C-alpha cells in the first residue's frame, strides 16, 4: 500500500470525524440525546480526552495529555512512513493509518476547540466564537455515539458482579475513537498477516 493511499485514508477519517463533531457541537446542547434505535443513540458529551472521561490530575494534566499525544502522533507517523518504505503488509499500514487518524482527530479537539467554540453547557455552541470557552491545548473532546445495548440487574448467582446493576455498552465515543479501536482490532485479529514471518 502506498503512502499516498494511507494519507488519503487518514484525511477521510479526519474529515468525517471533524464534520460529525462540529455538527453535534453546533446542534446539541451538552447532554442532549437523540434516540435512533433503543440500543443506539446520539448523546453529546465532552471530556478531557481519555477513555470514560478519565483525567490526569493537576493544573497541567490536560496540557500534559495533549503534548504527549502530539509526540505520539509524530512517532506513529514515522512508523507509518517506515512501514510503507519497507513494503510491509497492507493490514499493518491500514492499522497504523487508522490509529494515526484517530489520535490526530482527538488532538484537533484538544488543541483548537477551546479557542474556536463557546460553551455548550446551556446553549448551542458557536463556531469561531468571540467568547471561547477555553485556551489553546485545553479544548474538550466531543463524543456522541452511545450504544446502551443492555441494562439491568445481573443474576445473584454470578461471581463478583451478581445482583449488581450493569450496562453493556456504556462508553460514549466518536469517529476518531472508532478509528483507533478498528486499527488496534485489525492488529489483534490479523496479527499474523500484519506481522508476517519471512
């Protein structure tokens, strides 16, 4: 697979990711939800940029996370160029490109959203607002895809979790997260094809 095709894949993922985030940000108030099916909803939340809203504590936690991600993207970009140069498997190149696109998509939110959007808490956000909600490198990542496939009480006979309330699947995520998960999934499922032994 050529580097040009890999870049095209990255570009397409980034466009879909950013268009979906901008649409949700400018058409939903924080917490708004649209039920597509009972098990699939568009639910607008924002977070610091880690899975399930996890934060790095401290005044510089968000900045540290964003800077780390930027360095990681450069490392992944080098890995991609090296894989193409050495004519590695298309499985590997597609995986790296998806992971790179996903990481870059969430970095765009973290770096720019704080200075181009106003707050979404009680009103629809405005793109290129004169009163932005944050500062450079302190933007919040927009998530919207929600799949509460099953929710209920687990049977009491189950070890550890029996009798407790449980929801599958409670994560809310975005296109960038999907790209990262798909890239990692390809590496796990097609490991022997991604890393063939010569």
